[in-house]
C-alpha cells in the first residue's frame, strides 16, 4: 500500500471516529456535560501521558512552560478547546446533533474570516463569495430557528480560534493535547471532588462496567488524534481538508436518521447554502493548490500559454510558475521545480507532494 493511500485511510479513520461521537457521549448519561467533560480531560491526560512517556518526549513541557509566549498561547488553546468540548457534549446529549454538525460545517468559513481579520490575509474573489453565502446561510437558519444557531457558532468560533492559536504555537498535536489536558486537569479534578462530596456525581454510581467505559475516553480522544497526525505526514493538506467534511456529514446523518431531529424547509435551505459555500471554498482550494504545485491541467495550460503568446515551452511555463510560488512564499524543492516539456506532467508520471511547513492542526482534538 502506498504512503498516500495509507494517509488517506488514516484521515478517513480519524474523521469517521469524530463523526461517530454523537453515539458515544450519550453512553455516559445520566451524567451531565460538565461531569463528562471533567472525566474526558482526566482520562485524556492519562492516555497522552502514557504516549509521551513511551516516546520519551515529555521534555517538551519544560520548553512550553518556560517560554512566556508559548505558555500563554497554550493556556489560551486549553481554555478554547475546553469550551469547544463542553459545547459539543452538551449539544449532543440535549438533542442538538444537527446543530453541532452545522458548527463543524461552518468552521472552515470562520477560519477564513479569522485569516482576514486577525492575520490580515487577502482573499480571492471566490473566497469572498463563499463567505457571503455562508453568512446568508446563518441568517436563514436564524430565521428558521427563531434564534441564532448559538451552538453552531460557539463550536465554529471556539474551534477556529483554537486552530489559529495552535498554528501560532506550532506545537506537536500529542504534546499539545497533553499540555491542554494538564492545564484543565485541576478544574476537572476539583469539579469531580466537589460533585462526589455532594453526592451528585453520576460517574461512579452505575457499576464497575461504567467505570471501565469511562476509562475509554482517553483512547477515544487520542486515537483519532494519532491517525490525523499520521495522515498530515503522508498526504497534502488540501486532501486532508476535503476529507474533514466526513465528520459533520456523519453527525448530520446521525442527527436526522438516528435521533430523528426535525428538518424544516428553512433548515434545509440553510444547510444547502452552507454546503454551496463549502463547495466553492473546496474548488478554489484545489485550483490554488495545483497552481502552487505547478501542476495545471487541461484547458488551464492552454489559456496560460495563449495569454503569454502561445509559444513558450513547458520549461518557461515552469519557471513562471516557480516565480509565482516564490512571490507567494512557497518554497518547492529542487525536484518539484522541474517539469517535463509538455508543461503538464511531472517526470515519472507522478506528482510529488510539496514540502510541508510546520503548522498547527486544523481539525484535531475534537
């Protein structure tokens, strides 16, 4: 099995597991969302601590804690992912599975908006159009619900902001989750101690098998994280970005088919607009990725050659693409800078993956 295919399978596995979470969290009822979140934090800390001990990478905590900027970013990330986890668990266990799926559908739109308003990034026309369609979808859904889709917006904004902070911190996913769980652990432990003392804790009152089920939270949190990390090391980020829609699609399907949540005409229209916006973003992302990689296809090549006089060779087209890459800050390797004389295919018939810059996770730690 090739590395790219293995990477796609890993990405599919990670996003499928996240998509099935609406079936998992109700297993811990009658415990409330606060108690489930507290248990998840503590068991996640145990799981990732074991992973770090086995891989002997625990020294990273000293670097994070002694670097003021890094420590501040990671504490902010911890609070954001805590809000995201709590909102998701509460939404699923209170009959808002479809609304939680909408949150992860509109998350890419929120990420684009953060890029504009926080990072001062410039958007292409298609991206602006997609944002406008997405905002229209939120308005339509608000009219249909009689209120703004608060759960969806909190999920999208918290996770989009979390991704932005993690991108700035550039910490390894496993080490990042371990640090985040460590930050949240005192709050989680304090809540469980108080709830147990008051006799309101439900986690310990449903028999030993329920406690065993609680212990799976760490593995359930860590496994998709590891699969996601493995996928990003094997396939392009564009491919991973497209596969991520498996998660909200599964959540949406479960909400409608399994939990029988109502879907009015207005709600269908709102979701259709969101899907249209995501289709536009995805298509634009694919085109932009091909241009950055210097692998234009079909009519695009003809249009470019025609615009440049129609007589340039594939090598000159490759130099032009390489020049554009340099202008946009992408640094392809020497092998990636070579194109064959047809200006369309790479030597050997396979398209090598671009070297990846270090980055924070996009759809991780859900």
